[in-house]
C-alpha cells in the first residue's frame, strides 16, 4: 500500500510538472556555417532556468526505455549509410534500430522550469559526407523533445528535435507492466520536427519531412526489484 501511495503521488507531481512546464520560445537566428554544407535555419539557445527552479526525483528508482525508429527511418539511414551511435548513458541498438536508455532517479530528474530531463543522447554519423549530428541532454516538454544539438562538433544550442501529441500517449502512461515490475506506456509516437527535417536534409540529403513518423517510445518505470 505504501508503494502504491508513493507511486500515485509521484505520478501526480510529475504529470502536473510535465503539463505545466513552459516551452520557452526561441529567438530566430542563423546557425553557424558547416564546411561543405549550407547554413541550417534554427534557433539560439534557450535561456537557463532561474534560481527559483529546483529538481524533483524522477518517477521511480529505476527503469528503461526503448526508442525504436520507424521502419522508413531505418531504411533511409541504412540506404544512406548513416550510423546511429549512443551517447552515454544511452546506447544505440544494432542495425540502426533505435536507442536504449536507462531511466530512474540516478539518471533523470524533473525540472519545473524546463521539463523532464534525460542525460546522454545519440549521434547520426553520415560516413559518406563526413558530417555528424549529435543530440544530447534531452528535455521533454508539452510541445515535444528538446535537445542540445552539435553538428560537426559545433554547438547549435537547444532545438526542438521531435514532437508528439499528448492525446496519443497520456492515457497510456499508467499502463501496468507486471512482468517488468512497474508501469509505463508501450505506445508513445514521436514525429520529425521542422528543425530536424531541415538539418537532416541539408546534411545528408535524406528526404524526411516535418511531421513524419520518427520513433516509438516504450518506457517502463520499475518499483519492484
């Protein structure tokens, strides 16, 4: 009963913070040029949170999530010869299939000003052109997933890299996962953002469009050892 009470309380706090977390508007501005590639339109870094912000623990002590790319994305990556590489603590799945990420109090936290935070990330290594795009230090907010972006090692600031629709995953967040000792959604679709679409097209020529299906997040937060 104590575990259930704790679970209910933390989910309520986390959901309230997640929905209320502001998606700060980013000021438009040109990105730094990339040798051999056109400039990418985008946004400057989002201002850091104020001193009044603080951290909640994540929903649970441990867990994991699978961020599995859609079959069309996998096919396009394979055809182009792009390699997906993990940035710790996240790990790339074999065959460009997606990303595996550990979740829990030791990795993540809830920031009322910025959203739900996940360290690490992944990189897209385009062997053919020599360009690399890395997305790391990810925040989930009501409008989608924001990440720090680096292209060829040059920081591009925080960008909206993927979007989702609250109505597609919110009802499934408390899905019981008894065989895995926790709860979490099996179905949480993510879609290509406008920024990600432009960046991928300009760097690699891969024809991904804003709103295209990107990946599904299957996450479980565990409360039972």
